[in-house]
């Protein structure tokens, strides 16, 4: 679970222009998330690996966003990206460092998209964010874990600031599932647009 992120060195105005925060039920959410991701991906060399790291655990409702995204992407896996973090094989506090080490050893100049849940203000619950730089998993619950990602996608699943573990455990699964399907679809769509000439066949989204 993410509580904060760090930006890479670069132009602050450019980073701000590429960042996005949008409610999951906005009618344009899929288009805008995919478009934001495309801005980051379209300039990558074709031989550079795109790696998606979905952080979280299925032992906590709120923190299951990442593994749910990974599981949705695994169902549509096409070989255009590498994927870590599913419900079956989650990436969490105990294996995050080893997973990142494996990626650096086995992937060609990996460009990492990190996906994680986070807590925020009540007015932001249900929003999905895309931005430059890594997430810091565990920062919201005072855990020291390595930062993850060249860019990040986070879903604000509940309200932060008080009893974070309890809040995560009592987050509504319905919201987390809906957000995860939207995030997975936007990632899938963006990668296929920049890495494949094949038509995109979207998988079903929740009502």
C-alpha cells in the first residue's frame, strides 16, 4: 500500500502536465488514463521492456488493488509486457526487494509501471492517479520499502490519516474491484497502442 511517491529529476511543469487524477466513474476515465500512459510509453525504444509491478496483498481488501490489476492483466497477457503481482503470486512487503532485483537482472532496460493502492482525503476516494516517478509502498503505514516504478498508477481506495491498517481491512471490495478493472484495461489499451499494430479487443469491465 502506498502513502506517497517521489518524482524523478526533470521538468516540474512537464511532470505536472502528464499527471492525472480522475474518478473511476468518470465517463472519460478509460480514454484519459490510456492517453496519459501513452504519453510516457510512446517515446520508449521498441526493444526496451515494459514491466508492470502490481504491489499489494490479497489478505487486505484495500490492499488487494494491485494483485487484482495483475490478475486481470494476466488473463489478457499478450507478450508485449512483463507482469509481476497477481492474486496467485502477489508482490508485497516480504518479496518486493527480491522482485525488483529479479527485474534488473532479467529485463532489458526495464521501464516499470508501478500499480498500488493508497489512502487519501475523503473527496478523493475512488480516484485513480497516473504520475511520473515511483510509488513508495508501505509509506502510508510506516513501512520502509524500496520505491518502485518509472511511473505510477495508484487508486485511492479509502480515507487516510487514522488507523490505516484497520481502514484498509475494512475497505469495500466492490470499489476496489471496479477500480482494478479500469486500471488494467487502461494499461492493456495503452501498451497495445504503442507496441502492437493488432486491433485491441477489450475485456469486459464491471457495471
